[in-house]
């Protein structure tokens, strides 16, 4: 039919939801997944099993696809440079993606471009961390340059002694560390944009994201009470970064909002992002579809919300092992609220693992929030009726 095939490296829920969007568009989709049990491998026929860090496996996978894209950042940049040199279309390209993989590269580039970031430095040893803290104050935040996700690889440190211990444990996983000022933010925002190779870009409404134990738990679109000027500034920052780095596909910019409406960039992701899951059921074009459109250089879809308020709540595997099957709870939340959208990822509900999300949208923020919170809590066995 002349429709292209998109290859997604990584078999998590992001790949699964991208694959569903690909079905809707009628484009082909292939997945390179870590294991046959992974979220996308369970739904995408012909999934290749293999490690995205293995160059030969990547090369084999790339042979059957028109464009290569990602569900996560854990693919060595050097492999992608190599594949691109061999003629594989990689989107986002490695020279852009490295800024979502390497926090020092990201901080250096954004700071040089005058984009607002927390004060930061390379953390060479405990003395350099103490020196940084002498200028910016304790506590400081130590981070691994690569490999962090969901708050892993990020530690708040209040003294030189603590820095020594934390640096040793972080270095066990990754060599290079950076130190940042501890930002007294009032909340975390995210600005998502999609950008295509010929430079078309669209911006989603700026959202508020609330984390629980370092993991995104709830997202509200648009961010309640956000001043219009701040929302415009957040979108301007995200569009500016997408253009500066030549991002193709989705770009999520995590931001800190400080007292008085100041904004600082926390980190970048170049793929669909948890803070954009609300768009699957409550935007005209979801982030998953716009990521595919962007990497295929198709015209982008309207990113606007369908309702004044949308609240997305993540569903985690129940911590309490005595909680009965989630399927019973599933039936209950559907019966209670037919307007609620429930998305499950086909993952075993191990304690604390992200296994799905729910989305409510409507005209009243408090009511919308209550519907999403209630459903997520019920599915996790945290409340009973
Ligand atoms: P990850 O790569 O694991 O997502 P992040 O850099 O996003 O790591 O940090 C995880 C969380 O830690 C952030 O969402 C924020 O709540 C907190 N955090 C990170 N950097 C800072 C900072 N400089 N000041 C204050 N809090 C921070």
C-alpha cells in the first residue's frame, strides 16, 4: 500500500500505545522488545526479542523498517550514530537524543543557549560538591549523568560526608555525576511539543505533574492556576529546545515552577512521556499519534484538549498482596463512571509497578480530579466501598 513501517526500540507501554496509534493510522509497526512478556511484545505481532544496546540486534531490526524510533533512552548513542551512517533513518537523531540521555550534555547545551536551568556543575569529587554547596547552599542534588529514570539516580545531599557516601553508591551504577542546586520549586510542570523533520511543531497544553515516591502519579491538563504568561513561556522554552536540538518526534520538557512563576528546565525526554498520557483519550490528537506523525514527517495533528480539564492518574501494582484481582476492581470503576477512560498495559501487577492509567475529563476540576483519583485508588486496592 506504500504505507511505511515504524520500528520502535523498547517494548514497554509507550511502545504498546504507539503501536495502537500506528494501527489507527494504518502504518506498519515493529518492536524490538527486551522479552516476550514485555508490554508491547504481548500485542504487536512479529516483535523481535533482543537488547537495544546490542548493535547487531539493532542492525537486524532496522533492516525491516523505514524509520527507527524509541520507547526509552537506554540505547547507546554510538550505535545510533553508526546506524545513521549506514543509512538508517533514526528519529530523533542521535545528535538530538543524546541530550535526553546525558544530563551533562543537556545542561551544557541549554545553559550555553541561555535557557533557564538550575545552577549545576560536574561532580568530580566530594570537595567539588562541597565547593558548589558553598556557592549555592546545602542541600544539593547529586545525579548520575546517564541511566536515571523515575527518580533513580537522583539523591538530595546535605553535607560533605553524605556526599562521599552517596557518590560511591551512585557511581556503582554510572561513572559520571553532576551536582545541582536544590530548587525550592512550588510544583512540577511539563511542556510537550511534537516537531517534524521539516520543522512543523505543535505544543500541547502545559500540564502539572505530581510525583509519589519519585514517580509521576497524577497529571492535570492544563496546569491549574497557571498564569497565561508562564504557560506561554513554558511552550516557548519547549519549542525553542526542539528547534535548537533538531528534535524529531515528541519532546517532553520537565520544568520546575518557582515562586512568582519562574521556570527552570529539569530534564528532557524525546518520546511519548507519562505527562502526556492524558492526551490519549482527551486531546484531539494523542502524543502517541503525533510522535508517529512527526517521525514519519506527516502533517501534525491538533494537540488541543477535548474538555476544559483532564486528570490522568497512574495505576500501580497493589503494595498489599492480599488485594484481590484487579479485574474485579476494573469492573467496578467502569460501572461507577462510564465516562472514565481506563488503559491497562498488560503487565503483571507487581507492587509499585506502573500497570495502567485512568483519565477523566470534564468541565469541573474538582469533580474530574475526584473521578480519576477514586478510580486509580480503587484499582490499586487502596479504597473499598
Ligand atoms: P529522573 O531522570 O530519574 O526522572 P530527574 O532529574 O527528573 O530524574 O529527578 C527526579 C525528581 O527529583 C524530579 O522530578 C524532582 O522532583 C527532583 N529533583 C531533581 N532535580 C532537582 C533539583 N535540582 N532540585 C530539586 N528537586 C530536584
